[in-house]
């Protein structure tokens, strides 16, 4: 369908320019915090708290050094007695009268985040796709009630059930485990996944599967070879929404994880406490934390756009 | 290739009966058309033959084998859908080859068969194109290719030309029939378009409200409609009906309608007095001033070689198809002469045709 079919009045050059200006303005405003975080991550600690704030500064990766290491304060004599620094991080740490004691917990926490977010996204999308297909194609008894029940799990903020879940998890031994967090985020996301994907699968004519089944395929084969390839847009869009939720989730992570299964969101603020207010390290953690979602979203941006406008545009 | 036999087939959806007790046999290599208005049960019947719906009761035999409860993939049939159902994520070659892929056919063999099929349908130049860019007719050919590549026992087609524009439809009707003449595959074709049905079918079943009203060749259905529904559904304009109330006796050759005596084919059954109708096709009327059947011209519709003249009678409008040269004034009084040998008599209550010398009567099949 051509663009003209959607709009009766063609936009004039002037209105296009105004629309463009508004979009640019909005983009700039919303990117200021992002820019601030990234800039701060490359500042030295003194630069990061300088007033007025420095827009021009000498970039340093000290924040990143501090993010990935733990350091201990030493006397100047001890530091002078050490062999020459092996790398930039050694050097910059010694300048602050400290030595690197070992790696920090950031990397394992970041890996936890990756495992839990991607794991729960996979589970939610997998379950959601199958459930949506079932609701879309079969006569499920009480289908409308079940769908409403699934939707109703999103009618309150998830944190409203935090205390029961905390107690349940403690009893079940799921506190502070990756499995527990994957289950939790899957449970929250699966309702979104079922509803979004049902919309997409409803739009795939069932003749495709029928054709495949007549041509000698089982229903499962037809689902895999004919339905899934056509549902990729919906699956990708759903996966992004689920991933963003699971990746950003703070409240449950702070409540239910403290050690081995802790994710990055509750960990990053704890960096502040270690040896003064180390803003560059916090900013560095946040910057790295942004990367996976950024990459995932850029990879799937076309699908995401269609996911947001789904239903509005017909193929 | 195989014969299709449908016995006492019935399908209910909850309280709605989509198909009531259908019986018919499609001979090996026949082109069979199920014709009827939308919602008459023709597509449901087709889907039961395909195995996409299971019947409530009754039997379906393919080549003598009972397949009633078998899965679609175990029936060895091919189905052409109204919207083609070409897989959008595959190109033409993969679409046509898809049914072979699951049968363990070697890649080289799939390639050979796909190319042979494409040549048969004259789409071999399109094999590596995406299906989304194809024109309607070519999509139709790809859908046909996917159906015939496997050489199934029979083809089932659900209004496959329904979405094409008129001009293209005529071409595809011709192509489909030509294809059928070449490969002689048993075909069940569903349509609501009587012209398609007449042009292609060896046998037609006319369906209405889940019931097969008549089963027969296109000529039988046109010339000797078994019910008033069939008479009305087939033909453009449809058959004219003039109502009368009378009893009929075996051997009688005359009825009274519009106050005039009209000769009819010899009646072959006795009937108690009932509401009846005299049925005749527009082309079986001549204008004859001497005829006692009178009416006045209501309007004319010019069709080139012929014209349709609507005549208002005391019992409603009658349409006559006559040569285009004759001209009439609206309001002019005319006499109608009917072609005796081609007249049908119907019982209005049940709609069935009375048994006469013209046809054997309208026992529902």
C-alpha cells in the first residue's frame, strides 16, 4: 500500500520541516542524560565533580579501571617500592595512592544480567509463541477467560506481590539464584508475550498451515516451517519488549538477589560506596549496561518499528 | 488418480448444520464442481474431503479407501486455496517443491519435477522470483503447480479464481480446463459463479442450505432443473416462474396459467391440487400477438445480439431473451408464446420439479 493511501493531504515542505525540527529537538533533549552518562564515564573523578561542569575535558578510562577492579589504599613508600606499572590502570590507581587488589564484582554481575535477561526473554517468548498459537488456532475451553486471566497479571505493578514472592522464594530456595530470577521475569513477561504474539499470529492466515498439512506435513512441522518464519517480526518485537523489562528490572533484583545471582542494576549503585563517590565508575557501569540493549535494538529495529505499529499497517 | 465417493456426509457446527446428508460420486478423472451461494456448505464439504474438517457422520472414500477420519496429510490430495496460500518466505521454486520435500524425494529429483511442473504451467521463467511480486494469474499458476507437482489422487479447489479480475478469470477458466484435459486429474472445484461451473464442469452439484439440490451434467442442470432453487440460481437472467393452483393427472398435457391454457410436456405423475409454478427460461419465449398469454412491456435491456425484455403480467414480471432487432415501446401489450417442449412444472411448497416428459422429476439427491 502506498503512503498516499494513508493520508489524504500530502504534507507540505514547510510542515515537513517543522515536524523534522520537533523531532530533532526531542531527540536532543532525550539524549542529554545519555550524553552526560557517557561523558562522565570518561572523566577523571575530580573532573566529574568539577563546577561548573566541564563539557571539554581530557578523556580518561579511570572510571572503567575503577569499575572492573577493587583497590586498597597504600602508603607512598610502599607504592614507590613496587615494580613499574604494567598498564594504564595500575598507573592511574597508584597516582591516587592505591593499588589494584583484584577484579571487582561488576563482570560477574553483568554476566548474571545477561543470563537472567536473555534466559527469561527466551522462556517468555518460547512459551508465549506456543500459547499464542494455541489460542489463535484451536478452540481452547474458556479461551477468553484464560486470556483475561493472563492479562490480569499485568493489572498491578509487579512489585505489589514482592513480599509474598520474597517469602515463597526463601522457602523454595530460589532466593539469589539465576533460576529464580529467570522464572520470575518469565512469569511477568509471558502475559505480554502471549497477547502481543496472539495478535501477530492471528494475522497469519491459517490457510498456510492447512496447505502445509495437506502437502504432507504434521501440524508441528507446519508450525515450524510456515508459521514461525512469518511470525519472526512479532517474535522479534516481543523479544525486545521482554528483554528491556528483564534487563532494566531493579526492584525485584534488589530484593531477591544480593550475592551470586545479583544483576547489574542493583550492583551499579553500590559502586558509589567504595572509596568516596566514584561517579566515573558508576557512569562507566551504566554505559556498559546500555550496550546490550542498544545492540539488540539496532539489530532488530525494523521489526521493533513494525511491532509498535502492528495492526495499524496491513501487508 | 481416484474416484471420490461421499456417503451420507453430515457436518454440524454446534446447532448449525452446515452439510446435511450429502451423497455423490466423482468419477476417476472427472471435473466436478460444487456450486451454490455463500454459506451453502460447499466449502465445508470440500474441507471434509480434504481432511481439514472431520464430518459429524458419514463416509468419504478416496479410490475405494475409507479416509473419513484420516489426517489431511495421509490422504494424498492437493488443495488450492482461494487466497492461494503461497508461502511468502519462499520463492516460486521452493513453494512448488515444498510438498515433495517431506516425501524424502532427492534434491535433484525435486528440481527436475519442479521444473517439469513449471513448464507445464508456463511459469518456468518465474522459478527464482519471490511470490510476493507475482501478478494474480501467476500466483494462481504457482498454487496449481504446488498442487500438481506431487501427482496426488485428486485436486480440491476452493474458489481459486475468486480473487482474480474478470478478464483474467476467463483466461484462467480456459487454462484450468485445458490443464485438466491434459492431466485428467479427479478434481473437485468449489465456486459460487455459475459461468465458471458451466464452462468447466463434467458434473455439477448445486447446493443450498447444506443440501445438494441437484447433481448432474451442466446441460441437465440447465435444461432440467430438479428444484426451483436450481432453476433460479442457474441462468442469467434466471428461469421465469408463473404460479398457478391445480391438481395434475398422469398423461395430462395442458395447464391453465394467467387464465390461458398452455401446452406442457406430458405429466408423468398424479398430484393432488397444490400451489404450482410453470418454469421457463427467457430464451424459450417468443412474442406472438395471437397468444392468449398477455402482458405489457416493462423495460428492455440491450445485450448486443440479443435483448432482455421484461414483461409485466398479472402474476409478476417475466423476462424474455429475444433477438436484438425487434423493438418495443414500454407499455406495449404483447402475447407470449412458450416453447412447449422446454417447460418445467414445479410444486411450490417443496420446490421440486414435477415428473414430466422433459425430465424425471425432482427427487432430491
